[in-house]
C-alpha cells in the first residue's frame, strides 16, 4: 500500500467528511496535498507529511512552501530552503 493510499484510508476512518472521498497527491518527498474525488471544499487544500506510520498536518510556512511547489514552482526544494519571499 502506498503512502497516498494509507493516507486516504486513514482519513476515511476519521470520518471527517462523511460521504466524500479524499484523494492525496504526492507533491515531493513525503508531502501530500489533499484533494477530493468530486469537488467538496473550496479554498486552500490541506497538506499532510508522512513520517513512518504517522500523518502530520502541515501548517505555516512549511505548508505555504509545499503549496508553492505544488502550484508549479521551477524546482522542488526542501522546506528549510524556502525562498525569502515566503518567509
């Protein structure tokens, strides 16, 4: 089972959005952006980081960076290398 599939299963088990299937897309490394099979929520998508068996909800500058990469930045880089304009 891939990390994305594990995240999807875990999220469904939490029953946070009953009846809505979440799909997680790998951004880079162990960062995943949450989407939905059918449009369900609008706004900034949630980001999760997979560390071993743990799923960590990503917030703050780290989330901004992941979304920046997801939106098509020139090249994926590590969160600690976030460009100055995001700091």
